């Protein structure tokens, strides 16, 4: 797993992103987007995050680091 692939998969829900994008500040951000991102993470990376865990992240990099830390556990 690498950050470029993760951003690509994340971006399918929005517009243009980089690793330090604060996704919660985007106009498009909603609870439905959060659920779609959690679903993408589960399907593409075999990592199940609790919504509370995702709420602790603000940038794509922080979310990537969280997913990466749980990968293989």
C-alpha cells in the first residue's frame, strides 16, 4: 500500500487531493462521504475502521497513516 494509490482511491469521491488535504474542510464533505471512504478502505485495503477512529483524522495523510497502522493486524 502506498499514499499515491490511497489518494487516488480517496479522490474518486471528490476533486483534486494531495496528502495534506484536510478533507473535513471541503464543501463536498458529508457523513455520506465518510461512509463511502470507510467502505472503500474496507474493500480495497481489508481494514475496518470505526467511525470514531476516522473522526480523529483530518488530513488524507493522517487517515492513510491510521489505515497503514492497522493493515495486517
